[in-house]
C-alpha cells in the first residue's frame, strides 16, 4: 500500500521542493501525484495532515497537471485529490489538517476547474474503447464513474466478452436502475 510510505517519500524526498524545479519531468509529476493521492487517503500511516507542505504542493501539482499531457493514472490521482479538497471545508472536513485562511476553497476551485477540462473525459473514453493492461478497463471504468462519463453500454459489451470481470459486473450492478427506476 502506497499509503504506508507516502509520508516518508514526501518529507525525506523533498517532494514540494522537487515540484518547484523549472523543469518537472513525467516521472516526477506522476510520482508526486501518486504520493499526494496516497496522503489524501488518510492513513494507515502519516497522511496529508502530517505533511507540512501539503497545501503548496497541492497547488503546484495542480499547476503542473494543467500543462501536462493527460493520462489515466494522472486522472485517477487527480480524482482522489479532488475528493480530498472537497471534504476540506465540509462538515466532516479533514480533521487535523492545518488549512491556511481561504483554503481549501482555492484548492477546491483549482482542482474542480482542472478536472472539468474535456481532455480527461477524452482519455477515459479512449481507455474504455481500448483498455491497456489486465486491469485497464477497470481503471477507466472507475474514472468514468467518478467523472460522470456514460459507460454503462461499454461496460455491458466488455462483460459480454469477459464474463469473469467481477469488478465490471459489480460496477454495472451499481449503475443500472433498479426495478421501476
């Protein structure tokens, strides 16, 4: 589980400082997204509340993702982070998180604008049509559900070809309207 090591990687690895470099390559961008997404999951070890540079690192990642090529893995991390910043000013919030004044509103707005870019939906549709790897369709389907990209017909087609795809079967069960609905 990435959550066990994310805090160590962020702090001892100088994550925020690395993100401030004038040139951030794909490996650093993807690693940073994965680390911050793991921290956002809140445990079982150190999490976002324990990372002193969380807010500036999240802002910098958002800035970098806006300019980067969209990938399904980047979208998956982005969706995890969107959920985290949405919780930041809700009733349950992020207990223990030290939000500077005006945060997480600014972060939420930045991440909402970012996830609304059409290119993310295009990536999901492309991966639903041509999944990569043994879990590629599942990954695309999860992102489709979180983004609101219609995928029920494609999921049914996939399940017809892969009847042992349990994740897809459960996803369809959640998405299909019940009797009378």
